[in-house]
């Protein structure tokens, strides 16, 4: 059967290949440290934390004691493999805005670091989403403040580095403070990257990695996006009292970080599958950032160029990209219905609007964790007849763009891509098939 005969099914197939490459069950065992003389404590947070805990339990020597606690997003704990003994507790909490369960998990994890010695090993399982899931605010900041600040950051258009810089300096665990609390034990971090450039200090706000950003940086970001913090916290930032551990701190001398899955590796897996199926394939980048709708426009321009250059090709062309785009939520008149959707859907709206029904272009954009923002879809499909079908259904794409309502638009067309939680997270996956 010709895989190109059903472009939509082909794009979904490539997404699933990319996600499979990032599964902890496939990658974690190769990065395990040896069992220590003392005890082994497992701590962690992120959308993939539950799957990582299962993979660690399966790979750790049966006779070596191990215990611990990780926290993942509600509904993101995978079924326990049959016959696998439970040695690591898994909690669930809210994402992207933290809740009381996020704070409870953080308090418990922080308490577990007490009494560690040089002979002990702490294995930290870290993946994207850990910033919200592991929430222990600094003095003077209550959970309601943290929720508001987090929500305003998410809607501001700030990029992930800016958001996490603020989060680090308003937390007692992020920005290396979890690892510092584990000293003098050895800390080995196993991480799944969901950030452009695989900067481990940014993944989940780097709870086990020294932080090069400063209180002044955090204040500048808060001012840039007009986000207020309590007066006492603002004063503490201004005086440098909420500084994080910096590079060269002796408490990190025995620590190490291993990336067990990255966006680039997942895109490579998808590219290999596409080439095996006879497609010319190009990976544009694994670390694209910017406004989602604008990134969609750029991808549309690349697709049009490829179509014009079609005479030089003898096979279909696949363009792949990844990274972490952002969505600036547009203000709406009072009383108007607020749009729904995440950055993958926003990208698809920008792409479709720029393509204007260009024949020969099919696309899928989705978040590899299976959730686009806070909705129940991973992303959406764009096809040559997307806008025409939208008009037939009485929809105007420009109106949905203005309201950031990707979910409403693609849901009405039956073009949402729904996978459920994938139990990993290597960020955005975008694939454009050009025939």
C-alpha cells in the first residue's frame, strides 16, 4: 500500500514514531548509575515522571533498595507494567497552573532530602512540566500568588527561558535548589528535554542544575510583562535575597545530568521512517521559537517555495521541525467568549491562513506530551481544503485567530488530533508533507 495515499494517516504515523523514540522504557536503562553504598532515593517531577519511574523500577537491580516520590500531571501516570513491584510513589498534580497537590508534593520531596550522606545516591527524574508540578513558593508568596503569576506568564508571550527565570527565583526548589538540598549525597539527574537547545537549566526550571540567571533578571522580566509580585517578595528580589546556586558551587561537584531523550532524536526517528517510506526529508530545526502563528506563516512560505521548486524533486517532500513556540493571548471585549487552544493549534491556524488552500500541502502540528495547552487534543491537521471546509461550516479563520480559538475551529472541522497522554514530552512536533 502506498503510504502517500493517505497523507493524514502518514503524518500521524510519523508523530507516533517520534514519540516512541522518546519513551523512557526505550531509553532510560542505558543511563543508570551503579547502586551506591548507602541508600538510593528517587525524586522527580514532570509530565513523563510516572513513565520514568516505571522504567527505573524495571531497570534497577532487584536486590538494591530504592524508594522515593515523583509527581506528574493529572491523568499522566501510565498503567503499571504487569508484575513490576512498586518502589517509587507517584503523585499527580495540576499543570500548567499549580494547585495544592503541587505544593504538597514539593513539601514532601523537600522533606525527603533531609539526612542524606555522602554514601547515598539521589536519582532525579526530570521532564517538562516540572515547573508547575513541583511548587514550593518562597516566603511571602502564597499558592494563590504563584498561580496568578504563572497564569500571567503563560499568557504574556514570554518565552520558556524568561518564564523559568522568574519561577526559579520565586521557588525554594527550582534553579538548583533541590540538588543543593540533597548535598552531600551524589545526585544523578535523568532528564527528558522539552526546551530549545536542550538547556538542562531550563528543563522544569532546572531543580538540580546551577543557575546562571539572577534576581535582577527575574525583576526585569516581571517588569517587561507588567506582572506584579507581593511587595515583600519584590524587595527580596531587589536585595538579592532570593538568589539561586551559581556555577562553581561546591555542592554540585559530584552531580551529573544525562539527557535520555531529546527533540532532535525524535525528529531524526521520524525522518528515518519517512525516508524509509520513500520521501525526501529535511529537518528544519529542533529549537524553533517565536509566536506560534508567525512560525506557521514562515512554514507556509517554506512550503510554497518547495512547491515552486517541485521540478527538481522526484519524490514527496517532508519538512520536520520542533522547538517551543509561544502564544500571546489577545485581550477580548468584556463578556465575549474566550477562545480555546494551545500553541500547536495556533501554529496550524497561522499556517492555514497563510497557505489559503494551497494545493499539495498537508500538515500536522502537535505537542509530544499529547496535550496542546490545557485541552484534550495534542494538536491539529491542516489540509488543502481546510479553509474551504471552514467557510462551508460558517467559520472565519481570521476571527478564530483573533480569539486564539484553534480548538473551536479545528474541532468543528473534525481536524483535532487526539492521542491522550503519551507519557513523554520532547515538545513541539511539526510535519509538512508537500506533494
